């Protein structure tokens, strides 16, 4: 019962992390314009994301524009795009494997090795997804903080942490937690069958030895 609860909890965490990964990838609020010092123009906010940049005017009118050319993007932005896209694919695979593992565990427990394959695959995929999401989010956050306190960077070019970064950090934590849960379940499922099936085999050998010993004694008697 506890193993099923661990599976379902990990599946919920992984599903929420998968949705958060999708949201963080699509959201344009990775870098948000900062209003500091003499910059009092607050009716216009600039958002910069992986795929587009947006201008929000007084929170009423929003204009977004996709980046014109892939060749004009910075190498780091291209890498971040690739990592987030790979993370989305891995999260979907991990979530599907987790669903299959839960259904297979409830339907039958006669093949623990097959259940272990589902759990191990889902756990590794969730862990990799969490790490892949954590890299671009943390890298972007670190560069924003570094530029914010750098006196050589002009004030209009300074940015603040956007909402997409926080969504990415939370999603990464949930994905890593889900992967850890599935790996723990895999360890318990991998060790329990050995202890469960070792005793019958031992009794079977003892029974055969007893039968053999009895037959030998009868032959000796004859």
C-alpha cells in the first residue's frame, strides 16, 4: 500500500513538474525590465523569453513579437531552447512510463522485473528532466543578478528575475523529487522479490534433500 502511495505521489509531482516545464518554456517572462534609480517610466514593461519579447503597457495592452532569425540569437539562448525542448520530451516520456508502471503494478505483481523497468525508466527520466530544466533557469538567473549589480551595465539594460524562472525552479524541484521517489520504489521493488522468493527455493531444496535422503536409506536397508 505504501509503495502504491509512493508511486502515485511521484506521478503527481512529475505531472505538475511536466506542466511547469511546458509553462516555463512558453512564458516570455524570463527577463523583466527593472525600474531603478532615475528610470521612472513605469507604464511600459519589457519581457524577454526564449521565443519572443513582449511589451506590456499599463498591464492592459500587450504586444509580443517572435524573434526574427535563429542566426541572430545568442549561442546561450539557442542552447537554452534546445535544453528546454529536450526536457519537455523527457518529462512526457517519464510521465507516460510512470502511468504505465502504476497500472501494471495494480494489475499484476507476478512480474516484478517488468515493474522495476517501468519505475527505473521513469525515475531516471524525471531526474534528467529536472537537471535539464535547472541548467538554463539557473544560468539565466545568475546572469541577471550579475548584470544587475554590475556598474558597467547601463540602467535601461538591467533586468530582473521573471516569473518563468520561478516556475522553472519549482518544476525542477518537483521533477527531481519525483525521480527520487521512483528510484526509491525501484530499489525496494528490486530487493523485495529476492527476499520473497529465496525462502521457497530454500524449502524446496530442503524437501528434495529430505526425499533423497529417505530413498537412500531405504535402498541401504534393502
